[in-house]
C-alpha cells in the first residue's frame, strides 16, 4: 500500500494477496471508549492511551462520535480537525472547489480562501462574498460571520464549510460589522439606513432593531447611532458601538433608550488621548475590562478601560501614516489574543496585517506585503477590512475587501 495516498499497489513478486477484513460497528465501542484500560485489554478495536489511562482509538484512526474511523489521505474530503493523517503533515484545509480536503498544512504568510472565490470571481449566491468588510469568528463554535458591503448582506459559514448562508439582506444599504454572542444572538450594524441602525437576530425570534427611526441624526445625540460602524457585546448584553462620523464609542445597556459615552467627544475629532478620528472596528477584552479601538484616521490603536475616565492609551501606531513597522495607515480592524498580550491589526491602506505585542514600539507583518503593495496572490491582500482569530488561535482570518474573499493564515 502507498502510505501517502492509501492506494493498493500490486506487487510483481506476489501478484495475489489474501486480505482480511474487520467489520466495524458502534456496538464494538460502547463498552470501551473512554473507559479504563482494562475494558480494552486484548481488544482489536481500541488501545490503552498511556497519558489518559483510558481506551482510545489506535494510531491513524479518529473518533467519529460512535466508532474509530481510518484517517484520510491527500485530497480526500474532510469535515473536522482530526480526520486527516497528521503523521503525513496533512490537515483539513479549504479547497478552491468549495470543499475541505486533506492537504499539506500551509506555511506562515500563505493565505487560503475560506469564503469567496480563489480567482477573484464573485457572485451573489452561496459561494461568493461581495466586498467582505467586517468579520467575526465565534470563539464558542468557530462559525465565521461576514459582512458583504458591496452587495449588502450578512452571511455565516459553518466550520469546514465553504458554502455561505445569508442571515440578512433585506433593508440594508451600507452594512458594516457583525458580532455573535454565546447565545447565538447576532448583532449587525448598518451605517446608512435611518442614518444608523443596529439589527439583532435572536434564535427563533423575529428580527429587531434600535434605535427608533429619527433618533440617529447629525447632532450625534446619545439617543441615536449616527453612522454606526463597529459593534461588540459583553457577557451581560451591553452593546458597544463605534460611531465613525461622530468620533465616539457608546454603550447601550439592554432595553435602554439612550447610550452612554465610553470614549471620544461627540461630533468632535482630534488627536489627543481623549479624542478619536473615525473609529472603526473594536475588540473587547472583557477579562481585563479593556476596549480596543481602531482609531483609523489617527493611524493608531487605542485602549480604553471600561468604566474609566475615557482617556485612551495608544498601544500601536500613532507615528503618522506609513509603512514602517512602527506605523499604520488607516487601520480598520483589531483582534486581541485571549491572554491580552498580542494584537492583530487590519492595516488597511498598507494592505497588510500587523502583529503587535502590548508594550512594544513596533509590530511585525504576518499577512500581506511589508512594503504596502496590494495584490491578489495567496501572499498578498488588497484593502483588508477586518481580522479575527479562530477559537484555538491557530488561524488568522482576514477580510480581503478588494479581492472579494476571506483569507485564512496559519499563525506561528
């Protein structure tokens, strides 16, 4: 047998072979799997795992919620993390034929397309993404949420699926950002309709929205969401929204009719630590009561303490627009690792993604061109809008706006 493909190779010296078989059934495992090792002593189906002292699948197999199945080889269709032959450096990777297949794990800096077409084509069906902008990957179930700006809609992509499902398309003009909480409530910001509105889709319920029509106006009142851009939500349901034109961040408590100012000065843009200029997407580190904001026109990332006095701390950039490693150019998205120590930044006008450790004076380029060159190859980006990490923090997701795709990069 070819150990890299799993195919049977005829032997010229032994043209005929006798092959035995083992009939597998979930019944073979009900009394052994995850049980103490004495339950699989002399078993032909499972072995004793010395680390856990329990009965587990033997090498080159995986647990398929009922029985041990043979791991898959190069090019075979896959649907979860464990099905491919890891000893052959295979993992379940997205394919340009809109499936997931066992293939060699990509190297750092090389993107694979997880949503949209690989060749730059597009459509408004289940396969295409039309101007992907704000994205979110749920830390609870790994679902990818995508905002389509050019053909307005919000989509979701299940793990190990290249087929999108439309969450909302009616009543949209300029959708910006999306967020999902642990209860699968989906929050979607719309920049233009009613001069700014937030849609909320709760499982099994009709779509709701706030604020009331007429409340979002040019006065940047706290009773409205004028030109709302980014959205994040905390564990108790407080909604944080960035209002780009108004240069401020507001918090809406559940069932309230007015927002609470968190950062910025309503209607005033500036460069000092209490001001913002066109804030875009955000990341909430709730464990450390910190809110990170892509302060786009100030070319910096600001950190605000929830419940603080509204003074921002610059954690990346603020050295003017440019391509040096201590600079950003119109950053639009930010994501922070679970330990609160590392930022990933969609450095939009530089066509790259930066990794920036807290306390450092410069970052490093993890995706796209270090010199800011735009492109459509698997190593380049063109106006990336947002970033997200998967639940295991193994992969970086990037909305590659101009190229009409969402790219995934393996992290080192």
